[in-house]
C-alpha cells in the first residue's frame, strides 16, 4: 500500500453554478487553495457508482484559449470534454498551473529560448526554473470533496497517476494522446524521452525543430 502524502494545501469549495457548453451541461464549481488561487471543477451527470472518467488539466492560456499548436493542450482539453460528454458523466479539473507551474511570463521566456534551439526541458533549466513544478494533490482533494474515490484518468503522465493515488484516489489510467502536429512533434517527443510521458510519437523530420515555429506556431514550455 502506497504511503499517502501530507496535505499541503487544503482546498475550499467557494461556489457553484450550472454551465451549459457546446459539450453539454456541466456544473462549474470553484475551489480556492491555501494560497487563494482559484481552481475549477467541471462535473457532469451522476458522480456515484462505477469509476468516473476524469481529466486533470493544467492551465495553458496560449493553447486552451488562443489555439496555439506549440503544445497539445487544447487538443487534450477538447478530447477530454468530448469523452466526458459521450460517457454522460465525469469530471474535468482545471488547475491554475500555467507553464508546468512556472507561470505565463516565464513560459513565454522559455518559448523564446526554444525559438533559439533549446528544448522545453533545457529552456526551463536555462532560466533557473523547475522542469515541472506542478502538483496534483489539489486535484485529489477536489475529488474527495466531490465524493469521488475511484476514477478512470485521461492522462499520459505517470506522475499524475502517482500523486492522485497518494491522495487516496483509486486510479485506472486511460491513454489520452492527441494527434501530433508538425509544430509540436518535437515537443511531444521531448515529453516522452525526457519527462517520462507515455506517448507514441515518431521522430521528427530533420527539418523540423522545437526552435523553428511556423506561421501557425512552434512548441511550448508546458
């Protein structure tokens, strides 16, 4: 049995309201963590019973909102909401952890270094920043508050599975790969090779690098 981690930031449920979307009807619940940061839980249908399909998604302004294809974030977000809607029940937790936890300004600075030839890992290290400073303990607390203890987690990140389990959640991993694009293929390969993500990404053509964005975008430091 895995040892559970101590709770670092106790989340507090603040408010909730119905949210009709293009993916169906959700309830949107706002949580505050110990620092006052806001996080979102989108829930659909009956949360009780069989293991619940969920996605824990970290904020990505450039991808989620502006449609950047330097990363696969928007594709993963859309696929998750579509899958939950098709199942008729599930949860998407949206954590405010921009840029793998380094923040928007630092992420864009890391982008600039990627444009010069560094990959997403080395760009963070060059700036003296953590490679990945995210925590999923908050997501585990939100699930507990929602009365959910068994989940089918849409993710390619083993660390996310581990942290939810350490938070007392029973987890079955469900692969969640987006179709690679020319603009993010090197980024995805780096996530697989250097960050341990479970991805099946073929090598990039020699002419494509993480530092050479096209008119539609390049790669992302998240």
